[in-house]
C-alpha cells in the first residue's frame, strides 16, 4: 500500500472534512456499500466527478465541525475518470489540511463478476462488443493505481449482500469505538462455509431437530428446539469447551489489537443446531462483558428441507 501524505495543519480553525472515497470494479458492490453508509449517517454522493472535489469542499460552511462525514462514490463510468489525476488531487487537498480522507476499493474475481453480469443480463460498459471477462480485465488494469493506493480493499468474491453490508458496518460505523469487533454467525455447511471465519465450530454431532416432525418447521430460536438440543448428552460438555476456549482467547486477541474477530457455527442447513449454539455463545460472551454482533446467515434460506433430507444426519 502506498504511503499517504501527512495531513498538514489547516489555516482555517475548522476541522478537516472527513471523506470516504468508494470505488472499485463495476459489479463488486459499490451501490450496496453506499446504501449501508447512508444508513450509518454518512452524507452520500454517487457518480461524483472527483476532479470537482475542491469546489464541493468550498461549499461547506466555515467552522462546521459537526458536519456529517461524506462518502463519494465513483467508478470508471464517472465523467472525466482518470485514476492518477484523482490520486494527485486528493493528495494535494490532504496536504492543505482540507480533508481527512480514506479510500475504499471494492474488488471481485473476474469469474464471479462474469457470473453476476450473465445473471442480470447486463452488459459490461467496457465489453460492449466482446466477452464480459475481457471487459473486466481491461477495467482492472485501468483501476490498478487506485487499488494499490486504497487504504481498505474488500474482496466481495465470496460475499453475499448481507455479508458485504456487515463488513461495511464493521469498518465504517461513525460510532465505532475502534476496539475488537466480534461477530458470531450461524450457517449451513450445505450452503458453504463463511469466507472470513477465525473460528469455525461444527455442531453437526448434535442430535438433529430436523428429523422430529414437530420441530422441523421451527428454528434454533424456538424454545422447543432449544430444549431438544439441551437434552443431547453431548451438549453440556461440548458447549462448555467452546465457551471456555473463547473466553480464554478473546482477551488475548483484543490485547494484540485484532480489529475483527469472526466466530462461525455451522450445522447442515443452518436453521436449528447452529442457530441455537450461536445464540448461546452470544449470551455467554455478553455475560462476560463482550458485545458481539449476532448473524444468522441461512435462517430464512429457501428449500431447507431438501438440503437437510439430502444430507446425512
């Protein structure tokens, strides 16, 4: 990553404007990211000609230190797009102390972008008369200076929309305390393992409520399912080991400055055993003074019966 210039003191008494530049490959998730940032309280502008950034800052009322942080989204379709010129202008503004800027680059594998374009039947702007993958390659080459210069690079290749939204919230919430962000997620192995898990606990050894007719339509958030899992002889000791391991290592990760810690709990379909176990882990960590975020990736997934029935108990 290239070194950013030091921000020099401004001649004005007002604080520099906090700005997040969001760019990346077309189809990598910029629109999703901007919507999340807007929900988090950022003032959002999309498709803005970055060469006009100086004029935009001039419209900010003098001394407005409480102004909302600003997000500017742009990509290769933006008028006058020139990656090297953009980098140069932002550096000059930063030297004058006018902005406190962070750049987010959203990346994605070419094969996944090709799948997304084929799925939506949209044409890639740089592949009007040639295969999508060639347009993606041309765009990647054009954007390489921005990718190398960016402060944060997120690859969305294996992300669902929900996972990208969570990643944006974790990194750019204005109210974040900059401590360790702990996320606990339940998932179904039949739908793939979460790509960014630091810990993965497989609870398919527990008795499966799916095979009980009365429990099948319920989830791990229902008391009847919870009672069934608690009754499994393996549950008390297994959960105690999981809980004690996490309570042992979490303070050490935090002490070493780890920004994000992702704990994933999986069963076959992601509706019963993993959901209940993730809920119990979250309760245990909260009781110990942590503040984890709890996500259930496959709780509302379709065709869950087919997945469970096709898998071994």
